[in-house]
């Protein structure tokens, strides 16, 4: 259903021209499917079924609006939108997902609003998940998405694939949306599962579509390479019970070598074109990790150098956080802890569980085990991901047990 939802939404918007009402109609169709399909079986053409039900909901909505307004002129306008469900059914071979993706990133919207709207309409993320991705309150994000829908409606924007000039204007927002969708799928911000495979796979599918459309764009290729090189580790990231396994403890024979090879080939081709962007640099960092046969073989000086370049391009606190980790691996934990101090005053990340988790990790490396235990526990209390919480609690318990043993021997932490 997650894969079909944006396709159905695109088809309904294209016919009825009302973003907010179409989204409500599609949600109702999905609810109906969730109730009927388990009982009656999945139809032969599930997308056509969803489009037909959503179209009927839209028809009911428009007729209700017509009755409410009770104006003959308005009734005539509304009736022009009442498309028979069979007309839409015949269009089910057309995938409107990419058109919907670019529509949500229209330049009349702010970048943050475009990204939020696309995450809802195309990625299927909840408002709470999007708010966590942007590090803003859920109420703020809800207002942002609502305003974006109204702006789309007021613009009278036709539902059609953008021209080459329009694509260039919207591409940066589109790539950022896909990046966030992939990240939410790779490491879910909330819930009992570490990964939401349907999101990461959909992000890869959509990025492949954009790459097919723009094969010479280095950042599109860089983003696709980054996704593939990261997704290649997916099978090794969790244990039998869904528990998180750190990078250094993963069984690297489980890494997907096909994805790694494809990602490196994409990255190599993109870097050869001369212009280097942030996604290409992140992909290069992922490649360095993937090419290390063992954790201890990782070329941390190269990773640190890449993060130095990335910091010059991006004022992202997560980049600075990862730069601190790389700095610690090259120059020792004290250097990493010094680099973290700059983030304590950054409202975008201060109080985020990952800042405390990294600080705990570096404090353990430095031998300050009591402080490390404290920050592991703080990080665990701040995350809404159960696998991450369990992992952090386990790290604190491991240190607590080691520091109270007679020989006070503390095992080296995961890097």
C-alpha cells in the first residue's frame, strides 16, 4: 500500500485538481483496503481498485460541496470535475509518483514546506516522524504541511511533469526529500523496528527514476550511490531478535556486494565529472567503510579529510557530529570531545539522543566510565527508537557491570 499510495494520489490529483481533498480520499481508500483485502483477498488490480474507491470518495465530496453551496454556477464548475471511476480505472498503468514528487517541490513553496509535504504525500511518513527528522515540534510541522497544501491549491498548478527548467529549480528539494525518506527507512526514528524497509526501498526506487531522468547530474548519482552503499549493510545491522548491531560488530560477509559495486561505479563516474557535491562526499565516506574488510582496516584519516570537506559545504549539525567521531578515531577521544562542545549550544541538536550517545562513546574511549554510563542512559531516555534505546541501555549496563567487578576491567567500546 505504501508503494501504491503516491501513485493513486497522483492519479486522483491529476483528475480532480484538489490536493488536500484528494489526499483525504486516498486515505479513506487505503483504510477500506486494509479492512476488505484481508477478508476478501487482494484484487487483481489493486491500484485500480484504490483509484476507483478514491474517485468515488472525491465524487461524493464534490457533490456534497455542490449541495452546500447551492449555487447553480458553482454546481456547473464542480460537475466538470466529476470523472467516472471507470475513466480513472483505465489510467492505472501510468505511474504518477515522480510527477507528484516534483509537484510537491514547486518553487512557490519554501524548501522546508516542500520537503515536509513530499514526505507526507510520497513517502507516507507521519507528521511526527517528519517533525523528528527536522528537529521541530510536531504542531509546527502540522501547520507547515497544511499551509503547503493550501499553497498548492491556490497556485492552480496543473498536474503535469515539469519542464527541464522547472526540474532544475526543484531538484535540490527533491533530492533532500529522498535523502530523508531513505534515512527514516534505514534507521527509524520511532517504534519497535530499527529499519523500515519499505521506505528505504521506495527512496532508492524514486532516486533511480530521477537518475534515469537526469543521468549526467553528479549529485543525483551521488545520492543514489550513497543509498546503495549504505543499504548494502542492511542485512548485518540487526540480530535474530531485531537488536541493533554496531558497525564494528557486523558480519561483513552479509554485506550486499552487488549494491556496493553498483554504488562505487556510480560514485566513480560522478566524481570524474569534476563538480563535487555533498551527496558525493557522503557516498565517498560510505565507500571507505564498505571497502574495509575488517573494522580495524577502516581508513579513518581519509574519512576525517572527507568530513572536513563536507563541513565546508554544509552547516548540518549531524555532519559536525560525525566529524567529531572521525576526529576521535584519528587523534584520540579528547579531540572528539572538544569538537562536540560546539554542538552543545546548537539548538538544532542540543538535547538530541545522538549527541549524548556519541559523547558517551567518546567518554568510554577516554576511560571516563562513570560519565559514559550517565550519557548512555540520557541518550536512551531521549530516543523513541526501541532498538536504539535497548542498545544504549545495554552499553550502560555493560560498563556498570565491568566497573563494579573486582578487577575493574572495561572492554574497549565499539567504534
